[in-house]
């Protein structure tokens, strides 16, 4: 009995010691959780699923190399925003409400991002958009928003360049879908054409919108046909793009079709069919297969080994790089605090190797130095650089 009484203080001391040590030990073994907000369901689910797979591959590669912060694994926590602004705000709210989520990869679609980024900003949570190109997103003066993709104004200028130099187009039709992305890119394309318009070398003969989600576009397409364009630029998304070009060919619109960087992917080719899709063009950031870096080759091999193919659009790979640069910032700053991470991303990240090339951010949070290429669907349905 005396022995047990003597052991009580030692037991209490040991319990106290373990209690004090447990939180630190537990934290060291816990994963670093990075959120992914994207359209896992809804009209852009094809893109959302590729983004999820890409982020999971990126996390797996980091973990295979030892993780971050001295051995902690990276975990991806997925939140579906259904490709809708209201759901985007709800997804951001849910991720911000989970204390172990250090930052988010967010999202595909500028209008969805615009609804979500205000939530992240209010909750002081770093969020990096991967498929959000509307110029105004980084003009809001937010501290916690960044993006790994390019901007519409750069793409609009690129379209203007190829419209004159590649297609020698004098009569240009521009069609959008009234979304934040689609309308913004259309307006930036028209601005990019200004030098040609002012000198009379080109004319915008059509500038109007379709309603996304509709299935019959014969009315706007008939109006477009009547102005006899030399070149037709559509700045909306791939589901509508496939229907538009199919119905346009049916009523005799024969001019080259150029899509913006959300208009053409493997799903576009599948919906339109090879006979319609082949010869369609797209202005785009480099597709995964055209990325030359060692990091790209490693990522694409891992993706192909697991899924049997590689992503057919750039956005999933930009999502992977958003996760990569968050993990890099956490590891190199030694912190999961949002203010520290935001300052590190803005001030310290400079030419960091990534899957999509070297990563750095402007003071506004824009990705620096994103190139654009002209792509075309070839006779086998592959999306290749136009030579």
C-alpha cells in the first residue's frame, strides 16, 4: 500500500509530462492540409476531376520526397463548388471553417472565384486560383489572393497578334457568354485589336453574347453568318463551344473557329466529333505535353502511370502548381500562418521551379511571365501547337 502511495506523485508527474508533450508531438505527425476548391460536379466537372487528380499527384510526389516541415505529409482536402458562384462562396466558407486547412487551391471559373475570394480575404486565408483569368480579380487589392494562371489581357493581345499575322483576318467576329471570364476575355481581345482597327486593317463585325447552358444557338449563329466574318473567336467554355461550332457548320459558317483557353479540350473533341473539331484553333497557355521542365516530365509520368493519360487542358496542371507553391511557402517560411505565407509568396517566391515553369508573383498576386500558344485540333483529334 505504501509502495502505491509513493508511486502516485510519479504517475501524476508522468501524466503531466505526456500532456505537455502531446500537442507538439501530435502536430509534428499531423499532415499539412491544403484545400482544393473546384467544380467536382456540375457543368465543368471534367475540369474539376482533373484538378483533383492533379493535386493528389502533386501531393504524392511531395510526400514521396519526404514531405515538408521536417517530414509532415501534405494532404489534399477537396470541396466541391459545382461551378456556381453561390456554391463557390459556400465552399470557401467551409474550407475556412476547418482550422487545419492552411490554404486553398481555388478554383476554376473567374465568376466562382470572385464569389469565393472575398470569403477567403475576410477570413485571412491564402487562396491561389488556378483557372481564373479575369483581370479584375487582382485589381481588388486583396492580400491573400494569388493565381498561377495568366490573365485575359495577355491572351487578348495574343489573339490580336495571331488574327493579323496568322489568319490575315479583316472581318472578325467575337462571341462570349456573359460570364466574368468570357466577357472579360472578349473585351480584352477587342482592346488588343485596337491598332488594327484604328488603321483600318481589321474590323470587328460581330460582338455579342450567347446564354450558357442553352442547347440551340441558331439565332445568334445566323446573325454571325450574315456579317461574313473571316475569323470567329469564342471566349466561353468547352461545352457551349462544341455545340456552337457544330451548329455553325450546319448553317454554313465556314470561317476558322478560334476558342479561348476554356473552349477546347478532349471533351470538346468528344462532344463535337472529330469531323467538326479538327481544324479548330485555340489560344492557350502551354498544354501539359508541351511543358519542357524536369518537374513537368516527373508530374506527367506520375499522372499517366496512375490514370492512363495526362490532363487535356492546362488548368489541372496550374492547380498542381498552386498546391506546389503553397507547400513550398509553408516549408521555406517554416509556418502555416496565413499572414506569413502571403508575405512569403509575394516577397520571397521568385523563379521557383514548377510543373508549368518558373513561379513568381507580382505585388498584386498575378503570376509572372505566362506564355501563350496557338493550338489546333489535328486530323487525329489531338490538340497540338499550330506550326
